[in-house]
C-alpha cells in the first residue's frame, strides 16, 4: 500500500481535486534541474493515478524531444503538436529525438491519444507559457550541482559529463529568468521518492 504522504500520492490528490485545464485533460507537470529525480517521480505519479482508477494516463518526457544544442527550444513543437490538439479534444503527434547514435537527430513520430491525465516531465516543462493550463506543477530539486551532475552522468554515461555540466548552467539561467519554482503547486527538495537521498 503506497504511503498517502508520498510525493506521488500528494500530487495525485491535488491533480484529481482540481478541474482539467487542458480541455478535458488534467495536466500534471514535473519540472526541476537535471538529475533531481523528475522521471522517477513522474513514473510514480502516473502509477498512483492509475491505481486511483481515474482513467487513462500518458507520460511525456522532454528528454525525448530536447537536444544538447537546443535544450529548451522544443516547446513550440510540443505545444503545437500535443498540448493544443489535446485541449481541442483531438489526439496529438510529435517527432521524437533519436539518440541511438550518440548525437541527436530526428527520430520516429509518436501519436499521443486522448487521455484523462497527461504527465509532462523534464527540464523547463513548467515554463511560464504553460501557466493556466496545468492542473498541478511539481518542482523537484536535489541540492548541489555536483550531486545532480553525478546522478545525471550515472544515468547517461561518463562521456556525457561535459555536455551535462554545460546543460546545468543553461538550466540555471532558464530557471532564474522563468522563475518556475515560484509557480509550483508542490515543492520537493531531496525527497526519498524522487530518488533523492
């Protein structure tokens, strides 16, 4: 039995108490610096919504559409291809980034069906342009650049260290300008469920 005080349980209660703001879709967002545990939390959150028996759930990660050279410029594609169609009651479609060769290149197209709940996770997903359309925004942060960098390198491999360090500086600047954490409904810093110690 999941702990009702766990981050995913709290986020699920908030999400299901609030009305849909993306047409008929309840949009939950997990944002925060790289290496903080966003993907882990998003997965647990989606499972908690499924366990609550409140309809269909899909999860989209910005990792599937961002690139090293353009870590934040994917927004227009996601908004136009997925969020706006879902808000209009239509399925969405977006082209993923293929990382199999080590360098990003255009990948496969993926269809996003109409769902009851969409969980969007990744660096800059809770950006200002989303304001008013998400039912719940969760900010996840692990203190310390070095800790986050080591976690991200453990996930992506040692050859990515320099790129990830550059990425961290870019996300710091983005978050300072966007002030994302200030708009979050739930702030999680160093919590156990999001993979942080």
